[in-house]
């Protein structure tokens, strides 16, 4: 690998003119998103103006702490969703909006009490050649103002052996030009790009394809930043593979892909009781970002998806109600073609982030905080229930018939709103009484949930 420095190209200097760079400050990893509201909504491929509106109308009022937005950088042209993951420059000039729209979105979301996580593609640049969405003329290994041939790893072939660390981290992911992240120039360029997004108010980053960047290189890039904010890294676990998710926990949080697979096994296999051990064999809960699915897993079949209907909704309820990890609610769009890009208008979005059972459980998460899990109950099959140490209680029924049961809730006596079905200020017909003994007699319909918390008492 080449290690060198040089004067930044004119294009990069222009993009970064407003970054306000200063003396580098020390950083430390952040375990779970900072703040009292730790739930993230990923608004996949939503235009920045639409994300801003969602922050005001839905995410802020529901109590989300964070919104994750798709990559902002200029990318290759084309209608497919994955074109967003082939950058050709670090200008904000993609199909989701320009620099002004991005900055306005961050400001609006902050005004609604929602912080912003930017999806950052820093492992690679685009394949092929052409004109980018912002007018940049590029060819593979030559991206004017940013990178030339010497800024890429020498392995100019696709990754073929995931048991070989060098192959995974220096060869090319599906033909994409792999940046030499061991180079001081590349590290500096990437750090300045991320600092520029921070200058626009971004609170943190989701690092795309982090598995394909060595932890040493990634830590060095972060160390060059002025103030890196919150980081979560995409490191997919693979049995027997050379690169492991736990290598990256010293840098920031890590997306826990095994979590979604575990949920799919439980909800499709008819045995929710196995969810009692959801944390076993995974990253520590203080480093794991959990999700039911994302745009990759919904397309490769490794997790549940919106197409699974009630089971998908209940999996999200479980994720938000249970204490392990930091939950990320995925909100994408309907598709039949796996390559299809986002809808051009208001129709076709799944709007998972705004559904009643999800927003109600975001409030639940905020209300129970870090309270420990108590009073676990299961029927050995399709139904489970548990408390959150006097602050919350949830029962899930993934079966075909209704569930009638008296539960120990750990809650104080009172009348509570079932926030999985109704808003606390409009809860007629959806209330639950908890006795002085902390018990509640419940009827939970098929494919449904009951969720109670101390912030939603009638």
C-alpha cells in the first residue's frame, strides 16, 4: 500500500470549504446512540425534502431519536436502488436532493427533535465510466478532483474467498473500485468528506461495507476527523469468515445481522420462546444495532420483510420492546423487482415508521429506558410476554387463535392504554386494567400484541 500526502484537488477543496476544520480532537466509541431517545428510523431512498417532512409530521411526534438517510454523494446514473452506492464524487448531488436540500433536511429534523445519521459509502467508488448525477465525468480508478489510479488497492479482481482477510479487504466488491484506505491521502480525503457532512449538522454515520475496510484503516479515518459523532458499521457476520463483527466494536456500534435472522427463525418457525435467548451468540447489547430487516436482507431472503404482514409487525414490536441492542426501524418501499429503485411519487412506500404498532412501541422504548427484562412467560410456541421492571409490559401472539391469560406485568396498579393499538390520548376500547397485585387479565387477538407502559396510563 502506498502512504503519501498531497495537496487536495480543487474539487475536494471546494466541497469542503465550509467544513470548518480545526485541530483534530480525540474521540472515543459511542455505545448506542447518545441521548434518551435511541430508536432510529431508516428512510431508505427517501428524498431529503420528504425526510424533513417525515421528521416534522411523524418521527418527531412519535419520539424517534434518529433518522438514517440514504447516501448523499453524487453517484452513477440509473433507476436501480444500488446506483446510490456507487459514488463518483463527494458532492451532494444525487437523486435524493442537492446540498441545500440536505442541509435544510438536517435543520428541519433537528427542529423536530430528531438527529440525522448519514449513510456513508467510503470503501469504494463506482465501477465503469460515464457522467454522474451531478455532471462529473468519471472512469474506473479516475474520479476528477478526488482519486486517481494510485489511490486504489492493487487487487483489481472481485472478492472470491471470504476466508482470506486480504481478499475481503483489498479486492473488489462486485467490481467496485476499492479505495486504498491504508493511504494517508485516501484517509484524509475520506475524513474531510465526513467532516463536511458534520459541518451541515449530521450527527453520525452508518458506514457502508465496513467489513471490507480493515478496522485499523477505519479507526485511522475516524481519528483524522474533527468530531466524528456517532458511528454504526455494516459488518455482516459469516460463519468461518476471516473478518468478524467484534473487530469493529472499539470504533463504534455494529449492525447485528444475526438478530434479524434469529427473528425470522422464531416467527416463521412457530417458536417465539427461543427469543428469550435473543442475545446469545451475538455482539454485546451496548454495541449492537438491531433491525428486523434492511434493504439488502429483504431482497436476499435472510430476514422477514414487509411482505410477511403481521409477523413482520410483531417482530418490530418485539425488537422495540425488548432491551437488547439499539433498534433500527426500516422503512422502505414495495417491490417485486429486486433492483427496482424508489417510487417517484407518494405511493408505493411501506411507511413502516409511521404505523400505529411501531410508533406506539417507540414511545414504549423511550418510557422504559434501560429497565431490565422481567416476568418472562411463553407457551412454548407462538406466544410470549415479558415486563420491563415496573415500567412496561408486552404480550405477543403470533398464533392463529386468540390468547387468554392472566399475566404478571410488574406494573403499578392502574388503567393503561395498549399503545400497540391506540394512541394514549385516544384510547377508548383499548385499555387494560392492572390490579394491585400487578396482574392483568388479557385477551390478545391472533397475530396481535398488547403493550403497556407507565407513560400511557389512562
